[in-house]
């Protein structure tokens, strides 16, 4: 995606704070108002390249890296994820943890890549908003206490709405799948034409790379931040790689190089990339 779809280009780089349950109170108000607002804001002719299936509301938690900060992906997978699933029961469609993946091999003498900007990224797709809000309000202390045994990094948190998808269904993304994520920051003067990015760029990317290289692309738009405030990111695009070798080989082709510059047409501020691997799903 950034500078062409390149895994090496994604090894660059993010950091804010918040507790898990603090957004729940605002979610029900957002969910009630979001659909009319979204339909009014969308251009009349704009349609996602592929209509998303499954839950379209996603709770996003990004854990920044830094001195002394840690995230135990194994404990999240083995203990915290089952706790989330049992606590929220049918309210959740899917929980996905992504953690930094080992970097691609570098040429002899090349400098090591910088420290990954994120320790972890957690996406929680919500199936039943009312039930999620009720359980979050009832169990936020227990959830927060348990996540404290996983990490000491304070996450950046917001609700996103899934606005487009290409490729396989969300359930097809398995453990160990590599993922390139691009996060479009909210800052003064920053704009992102999400629908144009889907239709004018990502659709071409998927056509060039094909299903043998790309498993799925999911695009989200920032909806609400902590305490009902504005989100920290305009949105994000997540590209799940089906086969690393085929992906890298395709990235070197003229067709991929020709598509790469198309991305910059749709944003004023470049996104932050993160190259990660699916470390837990449930």
C-alpha cells in the first residue's frame, strides 16, 4: 500500500491512553445515529467495491511500543481472549489480535528495521450492540484487570465502521496470516477519500495481486473515540496476505508498480503503516 504494496515499506512508523469499558456508554448512542449520518455523508454514486458481510461495528485497540512497554500475545491468546468470549458471549462476532511479525530478510549490510510502532492491535467486531454495552458496563473492571496482566501499554481506542471489503470472508483469516495495516491519522488539514481509495485504488490492487497473493482487504472508517470524542484515525485499510512469496513476487512486477502511485490521489496526509501477523482469533 504505502510506497507500493511492500512489506518492507510497512516496517516504519505511531502513540495515547484509555480503559476498555470507557467507550461502551457512547456506543449505543453512536449505533443509533450512525446509519443516517453515514448515508447523508456518502456521495450518491459511491458504493463499496464489495459489500461487507458480518458485523460492521469494530472496536479497535492499538497498543503503542516504547521503553519498558510489553504485550504478552500468548497470555492474550490463552487467557484474555477466552475471557472476552465468555463475558460477551453472543455479542461478539470475532476477536482478532495482530502482533509484530518477523521482518522480511534484509540484504547483507542493510541496517536493521526500526522498532515496530505497535506492540499489538486488537479488533473486536460487535454483533449485538445492546448486549455488548450491557456486558461492558457490568464487567469492565474485570476485563481491565485481566488486560493489565497482558500489557502495560495504554491503548489508543476507537470504534470503526466497516465500509468495504474485497476477497475472502473475515472468517477465512487464520492464525499466522501476515497483515499490512494503514492507519490514516486525524490531524489538521488531513483528508482521506475512503470510497475513492476503495474503488480507485484497492480494487486495482486486488485485481493485480489476485486471491493467490491477497486473502482479504477490509476497510474501516473512524466513527467515535473515547468518551464520545472524535476518533484518532480517519480510518484504516487492512490487507491480509494469502502467500508471502507470491505477494513479494507480484510487488516487483510493472503492473504493481504502476498501481502504487494511485494511492496518493485519495489522501492529503500519508497513513502510518504497520506490518503484523495474526496472533490470536476467536
